[in-house]
């Protein structure tokens, strides 16, 4: 199992037959999760977006993974795409109760919004209030419509300690902001969604940002969702190597060459000042 300081790196899902030659050569399918958990420090559960997973399945996944391993869980689409965040407390409770089998290994739940859902502050307020029924995990929101990218939304997420999911894809915009002591990143493929591979310089820029966030006392979760052709496995391993290189200073020259920086808003500066110097999970 690999983890770097406060940074967890993994893939979005793990049960892909096409990964036999990328990760699972000679390994039976029943051992895929255990092997992926030995390779990465965290994995994102994607099946929970499409269906209700049985509690005993979650317990089995917990038992197959190392003690310090962490899962993230994708919130069910009934909440985000069918109910569109309205009147969803009961559905959140259902998912919470099913996922309790993961125990302390469940770190974050990420809620992916539809790309055609534009910003609606009362709708958001109701959803954030509903999330209070699940206080023992962290939550991240992945908005895919640019209208959400405002100071008003940022302030509400910061107050609720909900992270913005920094989500890179070719067909929807990325919101380059950090709202709390959790940073959640999903890399879907920069040029071909779910398929294209990230270049090493691109991964190096993300690694520098991840190190900077971790140095500020934030927990950072980075998942590669470009799984269609196995790039997620290769990119996650390369990204982890870049994290090590940044830590040891081997990319100091690259650091001075630039790369797009994430903005630091007055709002987030105030939020950081209000944070304790050490964060608990």
C-alpha cells in the first residue's frame, strides 16, 4: 500500500477486465481489489453511483484492504441526477447505512452534479443541510456547470466544510479553488474523457499542487478516472513518482518554470486563518 504523507493516490474503480495487462497479469479476479490496494493508497468506488451496493459487499471490501487504506465513495445518482439535490435526506441516509460496512476506511463521499444543472443557491443550501445526517465522513462536490463557480457557492461550501472536486476533463470546466482542509481531485483525461493519458509535465504540475496543499495541512485525494485504456494505472504510478521527486527537490528547476497556479481568494485566506494548525480526519 502506497501513501505519501497526507496525499492519497489511486484510481476511480478497480474492476476492469482490460486492466489484466496493466495491473492484474496472472492475478485471479477475486484478488484484484487486494492487489490494487497493495499498489495504491486509496480507491474510489464508482459502482455506488449506479446502484445500491449490499452492506456485506462493503464489509468484504474493508476486510480485503490494509489497515491504513482509504476508500472514497461516489454518491448515488438518484440524489444528484434524479432528485437533483432536492429532498434527498432519506436517500443520503440509505447510502450512509449501506456504506457503514467500510468502517473507518471510508474517508470521502463525492457528489457529481449533472453538467446541465446550473447554480441554485436554495437547492444547494438544502443539500448541504441534508449532508449533516452523515457527519463522520467528509464530502466533496463536483459541479460541472460554470455557473457554480462563484464566491457565494464557495462561501457556502467553506462554511459546511465541503470540498470542491477539482475535476479535469475535455467537456466541462474545472473550478480551480480550495474551500477547506480537504482537496479532492478527479482526473478524467485531459483530451479524451476516460481514455487519454496525462503527460509527465502535466502530472508534475498536479504533484507540485498536491505537495503544496499537503504542506498547508490539507488532506489530498487524487483519483485517475482515465481507465478505458489503462492510462489510469500508468498515470497514478507516474504521479506518485512525481510526488516523491517534488518532496526530494529533484524538480526544483521545473518548479521555477511556471505552471498554472490555483488562485488564492480573500475568502479562502480568511477560511485558512480560521482553521486550526493541525487537522483531524
